[in-house]
């Protein structure tokens, strides 16, 4: 986080929340400061003062989106009693498939893609950080013996790939029933494998 946003003022926090609601509705691809400022009751001059420039604002918006993502991940952590990959993935998918999260997830996909094609822009590192965040929480859901082995790393990578692929399909088609059936089929295979290894 930049020095301008390390200790945000109440006004900066208020404008960031308003800007976040705006980009959830309109996306980041064609973000222009003037229409954004008008929509949230500010001015480009104030936004530039508070966030440095457009890139600084985009970085602050991506950090805000990541905070929502990390809040979900925090709810899945049970270090004392790991839930297991299948149960964790089922909880994650229920959250991902909920209609009310579509705006956030479209923003997430947009930022993820932009960080891959514009690695030096304000999106820098977003995709890689997101992968690390998700793999970290999935690891915390695995029992210790599974978590530490190569097979455990491969299993959580597979779960992440299934969830991410299903999410892209869902966002493209809105066919929640079909995509959820596919996710549950994969999780049933994962549970069957777990029982076989028990």
C-alpha cells in the first residue's frame, strides 16, 4: 500500500468504498477518473490528491477487492480441526456460486487477467498473489500429513483449478445448476479418493 493510503483518512476510506461500489458495477477496463469522481460525489483533483494517480487508485481498489476475498478465506481456516479439501471446496463453491457475489467475482477475473497481460501496471502481482492466497487456505484445510507432502500440494492445486475453471464457466454462462453439478461430481471423486486412502 502506498504511503498515501497507509493511514487513510475517513474521507479517503469513504471515497474508496464508493469507488469500489462503482467498479463492481462498471468494471475497471474503461475506468476514467472524471466519470468516477462525478458518480461518487468527488472530483478528479481530490482523487489524485488522495491516491496519487489513477494507478494508485486502481491498486487501492484491488486491495479492497482482495480484502473481501481474504474475509472468505479466513472463515474457512480451522487450524485445530482441518475441514478437509472436499468440504472446504464445497463451502468455497457455495460462496462463489451465490448471485450476490457475481460483481466482485467479475472484478476479480478482470484484475486477474489484466495482471497477466500487463504485469508492470497497477495490477502487478495480483494473479500470483491470489493463487498463493487460495493455495494457502486450502493447505490449512488439509490434515497435517496430507498438507506437507507433494501429493497434498497437487491435490489442493487440482481443487483450485476446478474451482477457478468452474467460476469462469459460471460467469460466462450463468448456468449455475450445470456448473455446480460438475463441481460436486469432482468433489465426490475427491471424497472417494480420501476414503480409499484412509
